[in-house]
C-alpha cells in the first residue's frame, strides 16, 4: 500500500489554529514573563464553563494524491471536536481513502516482455520490455476512525487516551493509546510520555505467500492451477503487533521561540513482509529466471529522535524540524521539514496567509534489501526488493493558501510536488540489467482542500 | 486626592452563607475579595495581604499621585530615572502590547489628555479640540522615543507614561498569586469589575459574575437593562470601555479610547467589551486591543478565537 500521511493533514489543521491565535499566544507568553505564571496550554483551553459547553467544531479535508503513471488516491477527512464543561476534549476523526493504480512489484525490468501472476492468483499481467514491472491491480478503500479523550487530571497534569480502528478490504488495524503531559517551570516546560499499541491483521486476497516460493506463472484456467497456486501459500491471514513509546519535551525559549524534542521507541512483531512484493532471480547475464516472494524478518525495532523549532518573527512564523530514525534492519533516515507561515493580512479582502513548505528525506537501505537475487548465490535468510526500504532520496515542495471565509471559518488549498529517487546502494548490475532502469523514481502531485467550520 | 485615597483605605469583612467577603476601595473603584470558607482568620489574613498588594501597586503607578514612581518618571522626562524589576517587566509587557497592536496601544499616549477631556453625560456637546491642538499633544506621544533597560528609563522631554491601562488588571493577577500562596480555598478577586478566580467553587460549581451594562448609570429604562451573568470556572475577566467617559458630537458617541497614532478617538467601537482569558492582564489588553479596532472589534476577537461579550 502506498502510505498517505494523514497525520500530516491533522498537523496542518492544528497549525492553522495557531496562526489564528497569534496575538493571543504572544500575549500569553508576554503575560508569563510579567507574572511568572500562566502557560501556553491553558490559554488554548476555554476558561469559561458552567452551562456553556462549546459547540462541536468541524474540520473537513479532501486530498488528492497522484503519482505519475502509478497510484492515485483520494482521501476525505472529517474531524469533530467538542470541549466539555471542565475542559475535557473529545476528538473524533473519520478518514476515508480510496486508492487505485499501479505499484512496483519488486521485479527488475528486462529487455523482453515479462508475465506476472496477480497476487490473488486470478489471472496474469504483462510488462513491456524496459519497463519497471508495476502491478496495476491496486485498488482499495480504507475507513479509519479515531477517538481521543483529553482532560486535566490534576493541576499541571493532562491525560489523554484514544482508540483507533482502521479497515480495508484485506486489512484490519485496532489500536489504543495513552499519554500524560506534565507542565513545570512555571509551565514554560512540558514533559510528556505516551504509549500506543496496535494489532493488525492482514488477509490478502489469494492468501499469504510462502517466503521465497516461486511465483506460479501459467494459465490460471487450467484445472490444476488452484492446487498449484495453493502450494505457494502458507495461510490465509497473518498479523502483527506494534508497541510504541514516545517521550517528549517542549520548552518555551522566549516569547518568540518554542522548541520541542521527542524520542520514540517502536517494537513491531509479526508479519512484516509485503505479500504483494516479489524479487527477480537472475542469471549471470542479468536475465530473469524466476520470481520469488519476498521475505522479511518478523520483528523490527525502530528508534527516532526529533527536534522542532517554532520561531515567531514580527509577523511570520518559521517552523523547522529534523528527525533521525534508525532501526535494527539497518535503515537510517534523515528528514528535514520546514514551513514558513506568511500572514497576508487583509490584502485580498479577507484575512489570508501563504505557507510555503519544503521537505527533504534521505534513507539508507535495509540490510536485506537487494534489487534482485543472483541464481548463482545461496539464498539469503531475508530479501526484499521493495523500493520503500531501499536507498532513496525524496523531496517535497508545496504551497498552501488559507483564507478566512464567512463567520471566521477557514478554507485552505494546498498544492505539493513530491519527487522520490531510488539510488544504487552499490549492487553490481550483471549483463542486461546494465541497460534497464533498476532504480526508478516516483513523482507525485498532492492537492488538498480543507474547510474548518 | 492622594490623601483622600489613603484616608479611604478601610477593609470591611462580611460573613455570607458559606464565604467571607472583603470589600475595600482601590484605584478609584469599589473592590471585593470573596473566599469560600468559614475561616474568619483566613479571610482577615487574605484581606490584609491582598489590599496591601493592591494599594502598593496603586501607590507605585498612579499617575495622579505625585509621589508615585510613575509621576517621578513623568516629571523627570528628559533624564534617566532608576526603575526596579517589576517596573521593567511592566514596560516589557507594554512594549509587547505596542508591537502587537502595531502602535495603536501606547502607554505614552497620556499626553493626549491635554487635548481631550471626556466627561460623558455632563458635557454632551463638548467641543472637539482643533487638529492643531491634537497634533501638538501627539508630538509628545511615541513609545519609540522612550529608552529603557533593566536599570533605568528615559522619556523624551514633554512625554508621559500612564500605566492606567494595565495596572488594575496587573493588580488582580498579583493579588491572585498571593491568594493562592495563602490558601487553596476558592477565591475571587474583583477590582472594579476586572476580576479573576483561583479555580471553581467548592463541588466544582462556577462563580456567577454579573457584568454591568454600560448604560447602568443612565437611569432611563433601567428595567430594560439587565446585567449579564457569566459563569466563570477558572481564569479571569476584564472589561474595557467606560460608560462614564465619552464625548457626543453631532450625535456620534466617541469613547475615551484614543488612537495613539492619530490622536483621535476611535469611532464606531463597541461601548464596552468583556473578555475572558487565563490571566486578567491578558483579558484587559485583549479587550482594549479590540476596542482599538473600532467597528471591527468583534471580528478581531472572533478571528482570534477569544471568548467575549461586546455591547454597542
């Protein structure tokens, strides 16, 4: 599946809120300096209560993602938030994705036509000479529901808990999370600790392929086909569990600057293989002899550190973050993400802002990544040709324009260009593989409309 | 005036059903502290500590008091005057307000009072000053002409500073800090309508606060003018705008809030705005900044996502 970063949208929505409260937030910091009390979070929360619960607040977003010649996705997000009498906050979010198109199946391009069997076992598809093999059967709809409850449990202590359910045709994910945040140093500092646990079940059509089993290619209408295909399968479903621990620290540096540091530790256990991905087995001349299903370890430990800085200039806000991730698959990655928020004032007849966005991502390959397997070499313990765990560089450039429409509701448009280039991690390219593109690139356009009401 | 103020410094303690009420006068306003407790000693102690703090701030920053630090700073305009940390922090805060309002809010705008006098009802057709008079007064206004650091402040000659726009709210916040140190009982501090609470009342009940209608003094159809009742659980509430200080000219009502850039009153502003915020000084500034937006006052607060009540 192509991962579409929905949490990014959520973050965007939060960002918009912070843009709207510039003066309020600046005053809060000024007041804290004057009185030596107060805090940022408190200013966000409603101090008024009694009979007056806030009305539901709604955000909706529509996102369109399209890779050149590959996957297209549409996504709709509805977010509803309600603040209750004692500042408890209930947040409900519904996300619906529809995905369609083609995705690289892991095999290498060849100077000849290649035939592959669909993951379901029902039928075949051909790939033209020189083309990166794409499986064009990707279409899926995902419905995801998140609920989160946040409340103050003692002065300076905020607790939050949530539930997550996500369902696709062949995938079910259930999750819980909890978080506690403590304010101290006159609420200029916040320390938070959180955990989450997800249990995912994968039931791909056609079952779970046997690691390194050869892909059966032939006439799927033959009477023996189903029996032969079943031999390449080890079951109909498999599952995995993910446990995450997140520690965070937020510090108000001065009235213009806020810093945040996070550390996360993530343990994933179970079925981590992609049942739709294969590898080409090639001879010394680079010619494909066989296609085998990929095989990944059944556990992965990921860690990351993250630093973010928000700097408030006189009118504009600069938001820069850096993340370093490493795991026991030997993947390391660097992410630099930056946004610059430029309020345009009333220049277009209504309050509006521009937000340029730039993101840079670089990743090293997993230790078992290989673009293909040589038939002369002994079979490795694990292997995958999935470009997503190979060496790559990616960047995103984008621009968002937001404006206040009637009643202070906010409407925003985002347009981004994403470019990802897989790079050679130093694998020798025998024979015909020298003449084909082993490391393809993905270019995508992302368009989003968001309306808060 | 100063002596009269100080002579008037009495503290009255009243027992209510489940609370004590401490009333006193400060900053030309009736003030009240309510503590939800039957502990008389605690109430007395709170009364003493809070009044001492409020009167201390009044004595230090009242520009009508010749002995106040504010008056010393103003009378020595042109030369440096030593200041303490508290004053420095208030000046820093005033600077933030100046920056955030793009210069509309300026504590050096006191000099404009030489051109304007607002007496409200008694002088309904006050003459406007001439532009020449306003310009003359305006030449002595300008936050950028004030130099200050942690040790001293220097005003340009002819300038005045006035802490009146932030002092009462600051006193509320200071009083609340002291109250919290003394007791964890629910406490409300109200200085002439600008108020804050330490938290909800016992059993998580809210404080019921009445906001006076700006027309309350007009005596005309008083029955039709109800006070507004607000439920407050935490934080503070401040009102900007004043029923008693305005000019009516050619049928248009001009409030006493002056635009520090032009020297003229802000037209088409609401008569009063009440804002809720975590701290009283924030609420007060937000209400004032909103009034400075004139006819856009409500929109300004709505866009900032701030809880408020405006009266036009």
